[in-house]
């Protein structure tokens, strides 16, 4: 009886592990529209009510605004420069209560 109880417990734990891995969300992406020749650091000010959540237009200095106030830790920036697009990892700065303050990335 004990062996079957142990087997059932291990099966349940293994099933929970597989379910939690399958439930992980795909990386979140924000599209950034950059000048065609842009290279350098991108700095997006977050939680701006009038700004769009996606398709953020940045200036020649790499500055832009978004209405996004929360983001996953594996956020990516899809940077579009003319006909070219490149995906770069984003660094998210948050307040103590988990609101996003800024999102940065770099295009080389």
C-alpha cells in the first residue's frame, strides 16, 4: 500500500511540475519605431496615460513614452528601423510596488 501511495504522490508532483512549465507565458514584446539610422540606447518612459502601449515612436536620442505600467521580466523590444527589424532584450525599472518606471534597451 505504501509503494502505491508514494507512486501516486510522485506522479501528482511530476504532473504539477509539467503543468507549471507549460503555463509559462511567452516573452512579452513591445514594438518600437526608430529612425532608420538609429543606433544606441533606447529609454522609454512608462506609465504615461496619453502615450500608446505599443508601436512607440522614439526620437533620434532614443527617447519615447508608453502607457504600459507593468511588464514581464522577459520583456523584449522589437525595434523597427525602416525595412529592418531587430529584437533586443529590455531592462525594466520598477517601483517597490511593481509599477514600471522605464524600459531600456540598446541597438547596435
